[in-house]
């Protein structure tokens, strides 16, 4: 764990870090689901470190309740996650992610590139990071609520990849269609569809994981980061 200062210098939050052997190819900020920096998110970081990247997962719920780790397969914990989400300030989270990007760049040194990858809530935030920060590349898995954010697409200056679950219970068909209508012609945005897959298909473990789709999406993500980060 490391501690990162907020952009205004008035607060500090924790982040899980996984470091590669040898010099990093780049850095990737891993953006949590509504379940906090739980074992699955830490496993994502460890996997990226094994691929040669410095991986950092900031605790974005720190203003509400630091150190949240919830299991989506436990109904009571799922409901607790939804309650936290209801109090969550995404604009402050983007500022915390920008602070994390800056911290990652400082660790890489001159010329080091930083990307982000997020899941569910993190997928939505990855889209906003692409629109509001200078992250070098962004990836979102089953991002929620993107149609309401399409007004910000003009600000996306660096590559963005979005993975869309075809049977996503949180992103209905009309929302998926709106994402394609709004983003298919954007020169910096790539969308991949996964027919028949539900929300959370690329989680590391648990009932939501769909192994074949998860592996395909992760292969595409790693190729995307290899191209744009190093």
C-alpha cells in the first residue's frame, strides 16, 4: 500500500500497488467496481505487474469509508455496495484518479506513460478519465451510464477502449445502441461487444465470471496497452 495526496493537498488516500520485476513498461491505474479494492481488484493489479506494468488501485471510497472490501456474491455485501454508490461523488473520484495518474508518472520518470482500466463503476470512470485527464490510454469494462456522458466525448484526445456485455442487466440494449451511435465514429474510441455476456463477466473469480469472454476481453486490453503504453 502507498498513500497519495489529493490534488488540493488537503487529504490523503491509500492505494494498492503491484510492481513488476525490472523497469516498468508503463503504469496502469486499476479502477475499482462498487465493491472497493477487494481481492479481485488486487488480483487484477498483480496480473498487470506480471505483464511488466506498474499497477496502482486507489481506494475511491475513502471519503465514505476507507478500506472497503466487499464480495458481490454475498447479497448483504452487494446491497452495502449499492448504498455506498448512492453516496459516491464521481467528480471527486476523477480528481483522485488524476492524482493517482500523477503519482504513477512520478514513479515512472520522464517519458513514462500511464493508462487506466476500470470495471463497472470503474468503467464509467475510465470513460470520464479519458475525457477529463491526460491519461495516455483508457479501458472500460461494462461501463454504466455512458449515454448520459456522451456530451463529453469531444474531449477524448487519447485512445479509449470499451468492452460491452450484450446481456448486461445494468446497461440495457437501448443504452448499448446509444453508445454505438455516439461513439462508433469517434477516431479515438473502440467498442467491442460480447453477445450473451452479462455484467461482470471479466471478474477474476466468483459467479459472474465467464471465462472465454473474460480471456478474449483481457487479450484485447493487453494488446491495446502494449500499443499505446509500451
